[in-house]
């Protein structure tokens, strides 16, 4: 039989010291401790999972920014989406080159002077034609919008033009058709309103015919025939007088324009012969004064141009360059120096402003 070691005896002594009631209690405590540790680990796991879900929800509640249908991130002032930036294959924004503006872009300085002058002439012509086109379009739109505002149909508008052509004709047959058309329109309108048409009394303006009818000197029918003849002659006289007056006005306007152009041509000959810088001044004045001169009668254009010419003093730099062109933007009136003394303009802006100021 093997001898017991010291440890065996100690274990045996400890085992004997534990009662049968204490041993199950110790085992129960050990099992409860293990269960509490497991429950604690599960609780910590659930708290960590809940924390991660809360963080995920907070991330979802805080989007990076409002996104449009095509990935836009910003809006314009009117609330519409700004176009999303185009990206290349590397994800970098694509910078599109600025579109050239052949009318408003500056003319390259390395071109020959003749080429620059030709370009300026073409630009001026383009701007003039564009302004005239815009004016014509504006007038056309105004006319069309005015017709549409009346509620007239294309058929009604066509009938109106046809009636005007018939009415203004000198052919009695055509004028008779105009009358028939008016009568038809009047009948339709009276029927629409449910009213009887009232026809004017041809004797209304002829007291002598009324008196003759009342005295039995002439019949009412004959008196009306005489009245219609008189009314027709009076109306035709008025039409002829209006046409003659309009023709005289047109002839007078044409003569005034002819005289005005002749006066400006004569003034140009005089100024170009006496002023070596006239061409440079003209290159500045003509584009600058064109909007103002358009509102001035032909009889006053010469005096207005001369006043502006006298008020224009070229700066030394402009004289050296021979007035290559008018600046795009300039004030309407230059500031006058103190004391009422005229000062030599230091720039082209001051020169043009002084000339425009003399037009007031």
C-alpha cells in the first residue's frame, strides 16, 4: 500500500471538514456565479449592439446634403437645381472652355491696324443690324400680342383686313361690298344681343330738307336721297382732305430730312478741312450720339452735332492713337471742374462724357 503524502492528508482533512449540507450549497453558489457572469456578458453584448444601432440611426438622420434627381447638391436662387459638375474618368471636375464672343471679346492687339479697323467695322455693323432686328421683332410681337389680346380669331382678323381693303378702295363696287360686310356684322351682333338695329336718319343734319318735307314741298323719300348724296359728298371731301394732309406731311418730312442731311454733309466738309483730328472725333461722336440723334428732328441735328463736337476735347493719348474706338461703358455726363473752367480731359471717358453733356 502506498504511503499517503502530506497533500493527500490535507485534502482528506478538508473533505472531512465539509459537511454534506455545505457541499451542495457551494456547488449552487458556483453555478449561480457562472450564470451571473454569462448574463452580464449577454447584457454587455446587447448594450453594445444597441449602441451600434443607435449610432447607425443617428448617421441616417444626418444626411450629407440634399440630393437632386441627377446627383445635384446645390440649388439656384429660384429653387431649381444647379447642374451637377461633370467629372472625368479620374473623378476630377471637367472645366469647359469659355465660349468665344466674337462681338464683345477684345480685339487681339497683335493684329494689323487695317485688320483691327475692319473687325471694328464688322462689329459695329453686327450691333446695328442686331438692334434693328430686335426692334422689328419687338414691334411684331407687340402687334401680334395686341391682336391676340382682343380675342379675335384668325378668320375674324382676315375679315377685318378684307373690309379695310374694300373700304379704302376707290371702286364703288368694292366699297359696296364693304358696306354689305358691315351690315352683315351689325345684323349678327344685334341678333346676339336680342336688339333691333337703329339706322341713322339721313335727314338729321339737314334742317332745310326736314322743313321741305314738313311743308309738303318734297316727299320724304326724295329728301332722303338728297341727304344721302350730300352726306356722301361731305364724307368723300373729308377723306380727300385727310389724304392730302397726310401726303403733305410726308413730303415735308422728306424735305426736312434732305435738308438736314445736306447740312450735316456741308458741316463735315468744313470741319474735316479745318481740323486734322476731325476723323478721330467723328469716330467717337457718331456711335456715342446715335441714340440721341435718333430722337432729334432733322432740322436740329446739325446744331446738336456741332455743339457736341465743340465740347469734345481729345486727350493726348487719344490723339496719338487716332481714336481707335469708343469705350463700351461711359457715364452720361462728366463732372465739371470747380470755378466753371474747362479742363483738358484726361481720358476718353471724360471726352465723350463732356460731348454728351452738351447735348442736354
